[in-house]
C-alpha cells in the first residue's frame, strides 16, 4: 500500500493541474465536449488503475497490483506530457490572441448620410454596404482557428509522442548484432558470440514469459555465452525461474551475472541466496577463466555502489582492483559492470571489453544513440564506445520501470568478437 499512496498523490497533482489549466487557462477548449470527454477518460482510467493497485495490495494479489501499476504508469505517459505542455499552449493562445485579435479589432464606423435614390429606381435593388465588422468577420474567424490549431499542436504532439513511446515500450526486444573488432584476437575467440542481457526489471513490465520468448528468438543466433549485467528482477520471486529458463538454452561457455543497484535495493542477502540455488554463476568482485580452444577468456563482475555520489570514481577503482586480483594478464578480459561509469577504470587497466546497462539510454534515442548523448557524453548512455584498445557496449536495457520508449527500443544485443 505504501507505493500506492504516492501514485494517488501524483494522480491528484497531474490531473488536478490539467483540469485547472483547461478550465481557467483555455476556456474555449474546455467548452468543447470532446475535450471534456477525453479528460474524463484519462482521469477515470487513472483512478481505476489506482483502485485496482490498492485492492491488489489489500488482498495480496500480485497480478492485480501489477495490472493496476502498469495501467497507471501507462496513463502517465500521456498525462505527464500534457501537464508539461499545456502551460505552453496557454501562453501561445493568449499571446497570439493579443497579437492577432486585439490588433485587428474593428473600429466603430463613422455614420454616413444615405445616398439619394432616384425615383425611377426600384427600392428592392438598393443594398446596404457591409459594415466593417461584417467585412472582417471571415478574417477574424480564420485567425481564431489559427490560434486554436497552433496552441493545440504542442500538447497534441506531446500526447502522441507519449502514446507512441508507450506502444514502443511493449514491443519485443530488438536483437542487434554488435561486432567488436580487436587486433591480435586469438583464432579461438574470433567469432565468439555473447548475448548481453541487462536491466530486465522482471516484475514490472517484463516477466519470465518475455525472457523466454526473447531467448527463443536469440537461440537462432547461436550465442556461445550469456551474461546478465544487473537489475535482473524487481520481484525476486521471478529471479530463480528466470535463471532456470536461461539455463535451458545451455550456451557452450555458460551463463554469468553481475550485480546492479536494484539487487542491493531489493535485498542483497536474498539475491545471493537465490543465486546459490540457481544454475547461473554470480560474479561479485571476482572472475573465472575459461579455456576456449586453447585461448584464455576471463569473465569478471564488479560490484555496484547503489548510488553514485562524489566518490563514485574511487568506488569503481576499488571494486575493479579487488575484481582483478589474481586475474591472468594474458587472457582476453570481459568485464560485467552494471554502470558504464566503470568503463573509465576498466580502460585504464586495459580491460578488453566492458558490458554495461543501467542508463536505459534515458529511453529516448536517435540513430541508436541516446538523445542526451551530446549533453552527457562522459556518461556513455547507449551504444559502442572505445578508449585505446578497450571497448564498451552500454545496452538500452531488456526492460524498464516506466513504460516509455521513443526511438530507444528495448534490446538484447549479441556482441560478436572479430579480429580487426
């Protein structure tokens, strides 16, 4: 029930503010029946979702909780854009009205003497000249329509983007093939295929069923190795079934996992106990060395700081130092780091390949890069990166905790090692 209360408050804030902006700021819109009907549908769906969510908590029914939570967050993908863009519409509507309507307000006409009519001319043929107000009426109507269309465009586009992002968030995961090229790569590792799964967040919008479906599709790509780079399950009841479902595919080099911040948040002691029973090996500040046709492949996993504060770089250096203790220097080194912030320390230590997630690509992208890449280039938000001989791939994530994806689809990338 605790999580329902802030959602109910969010409902009151968002929809109360939207109602107020429509009623007071855009009264001409509010007079339209369709606007009132759409607002009622939006608010009613949100209210129903909260009731469903709360009822699920009272009767201890996870399906009801998930249904209510998912429906509520889905409606938020439309409500939030409206909440953010309606003030722009109000400013546009009032500004354009002042510019186009008041400036063109017709002036009172000067009375004129009626023109004399000849006695022989029929009275019916005499027509009065239109008044200035009548002459300007079509122009004023056109200006009002322009104002309405222009001010409505911003929230309409924002709501459409929210709806589009909601649809994309529920599409099946993409399976991009990402080649990683290295000079001097051993023959035995040339063509090695690594299925990278990150940020599944099972229990929110993805479940073991979606993982099974993705693994079934990915099996056609014949991965040699499967790795999980953290934030696997928010409902820990789904963690063991997820690991068992993955193990059914039996990749020839095994399955390994690293911790993310959500493993710590959900209860690290329970997470570790689940992995002790699972067929997947959890690597925390340690690694294992595999013999692959005579070549050595080192797979390691660092810990996660749970939250990044001022000493995050120092934390990454410390956890990496403990992870590399005893690691062979002649092996190709694959590092699992939930956060891409670990890449700086990994590159400084000459790690060949780092696989990360956490960012979700900020769930808005363009051309397979986060839309915020130029703003935060040092964050390595989504895609391939390189420093010296070290390479990084940051996944946009298998799942999410908010159902919105715009040109940044969920994914399960297949990393392929190739000789340069």
